[in-house]
């Protein structure tokens, strides 16, 4: 019989492997690090593979306009969409938008 600590260790390792495999082939989110007009450079934290032309959602930290106890004063809210222009260096992509003004520190999400 296996001891409790060995069983626990195996279950943790198995969970980490399954989680890693499930999230390996897409980017979940990134952060805008530089803005030039309607173009921006985004750090995505994982290696981008053939993402050009895909649509992304842009979120920004904005006030929630609530004063209720326990409610957050700020949250990331959707401000628009953008399109991935090109892949830059590893872990970086370039995006372009027409309908919103991008700001440094905006968060992007790949729209599926």
C-alpha cells in the first residue's frame, strides 16, 4: 500500500500535468506594454503560434461606481475589441484597433 503522502503527491502532480496540458495551446491573456496611436505591443506570457488576424477583447481597470460594503471599488471591464496584427518577438504580439483608444496596462483576452 502507498502511504498518504505518496498518494497526495501523486494526485498533486497529476493535477498539475492535466492543467498544463489543457491550457498549453492558447493564450488566455496579456498586458499592453507600449502604445503608438491605434497600435500596441502586448506581452502574452506564452509563446504565440500563428495568432495573426484573431480578434481579442480589451479590458481596463475601471471604477465600479459602487459604495456597497464588500463590493470592489475597481474591476476589469470590457472596453472594446482589437485584432492581432503580427507576432513580434517570442511572447509579444502587435495589435491594432479602430474603435477604442488603447492604454498602457490594458489587459487583453483571446476571443474564442
